[in-house]
C-alpha cells in the first residue's frame, strides 16, 4: 500500500497571534490531540508540534493523494474554529518538501529567533508523545531520528547557535530598549516554566536586581529563586493568589503561562494605574494563548507587547545568524537529498529479501537432494560444503542486488 508524507500547519510568518492562540495545544492536551489525529481514517502515523509560534500536523497517510484525509477538517473539528478562519494562513508540504521543512524547523532555521535552541526540545517532546500514544512508528521514527541528526550537525558545523538567544532573551532586550537600563526597576514574572527561567537569567545578567516571581505551583518558583537569588539580584516569590495585590509594584511584567484565558484584563490595568499613580507599566506577553488582554493597551499608562511584537526586536539581532543560516541551508539541502536516497534504497529491500530467500530455498533443496551422496562426509567436510554453497549463492546474487539498489536510487 502506498503512503504519503503530508505536513499542514500555520506559524508566526503566516498567521497572527489571534489565530495561532485558537489552535494552541497545552502540554496536558497534546497526547489527546495526537490520539485524535492518528484515529482519523487514512492516517497511518501522526505527530503534532504546538509551540508559541506554530501548530503543525505531520502525518503519514495511506492511499493516493486524492484519497488523503482532510487535515483542515481535523483542525476545524478538534478546535471548533471555522475553516474560513484557518484556511488563509495554512501551508502544506508533501514528501521531499515536508522533509525539508521538518529539518529546517528542528534546526531552528524557521524560528522567529533563528538559532534558538528550544525548538529542538519541543520537536523531541512531540515525537515522544506521539510514540507513547502509538501514533508514531516506522516511517516517523526514521524521519524524526534523521531530523535530530541534522539539527545536531548544524549546531556542530555552523555558528548559528553561538551566543544562544531565545524568545525570553528577546523579551529582556525589549525591556532594556524601553528603559535604557534595568537597574532599579522591579520586574514581575508570571509563570515559572522554561521561558521564565531563561528570562530570569537574562534579566539578572543585564542588571535587574529586584525580580518577583509568581507561579501556580509555588515549589517550581521557589526552585528558580533559590538558584538565582544572590549578590547579583533578589528573586522574590509570591503566592499566585497574591498576584493582583502585588502586580502594581512592577514596572515590567513578563508573562508566559499556559493559561487558556487572559490573566490580566483591561479592568485590572485601570486598577494598577490608580495604585501606581499613573507611572507607566509595561507588559511583555510571550504566552500563546495570550495572558494579557490586548484591550489593556487602551488604558493610559499601560503598554502591552505580545510575542508578535518581539519579531522586530529579534530581526535586529540576526545579521550574523543569517550568514550562518546560509551555511545551514546548504547542509539541509544535502541531508534532504541523502534522506530521499535512503528512502528510495529502502524501496528495494522487499525485492532483495525475496531474492535472497528464494536463493536460500534453492540451496537447501539441492543439499537435501544430494544428502545421500554426501552422507559419508566428516563434520568438517559438511561445514566446508555449507560454507562453499553459501559463498557461491552470495556471489551469484551480488550483481542482481547491486542492480536492484541502483534501480531504486
């Protein structure tokens, strides 16, 4: 049965955050979404990559392209989002182009911040979930392992990952641009995931000395505080239910939770400004879905930046990375060609195995037919005959096997 590799998705280049956040999948729902995808008729294997900047469905489908399942319909039904809302922002890649796209994504060449290391971990996590729920097997195993190898090769052979950057570091750069210096500023971080941890590291490195950290799981926030508090700065942990009582203390709020709803509303912005006596307050929202209601921008003194606003800051830091990206693109092209050649060689495997099996059956039949004539041989002589017949069989098969492989390539 024929199979087709199909990738359908949206990302920060094709869809605004208002669309992306409606398709975002929290980590806790990824397994369920992957099971749902793999249960669609005609999908043999499936994987979902959902990050703040993209949602992609990578599938191995059965049958001819005209018979392929409608992945847009899956997005519509699973997320209850109208197809008319999704369709203008979609891209679709098949076969070789799907392989190339996956290799570029895993190598962070398709990221908002080219060279950021987080995306590879996110691809690995999606693969692990797909494998655990039984949605990824032979074809996706082979493809994903190749993607990981390509990403590692690019990290090793180019400087694209030097002076590692991330969405979190770009958020801190934006905060520095706003204030000039972070010295003396109070920064509130909401959420204690990987992005917040990276932000704490960059904030302290750039002179912020008073950080406030709020997280629903306080133990996680305490862990970050214990590792980063010291002579360079203070990380104060507050209970999450005390968030709104303390938020007005902050000049900058960086938020990156997994909440499906807004944490900060316009009405809360009004209250914060009253308590701050109109001193400005900046919100840098790197969460998808967004943590800060965009309407908070309507409150005088409140300034809200979401993850799409960070693109301009990120692009300003990428001149050197773009030079390295050109070298990485050459590696990608070579590795895609190599992967496709391996796939073509695999097409010959069933024929080669059948040829070898048939030859072995003929060899065994001939040994059985001459068993009486060979009955007087010693064990050493029998072993010599066995080795001789195997060697002759392999030598006779060799030109045919080589021809099959070359034909497949």
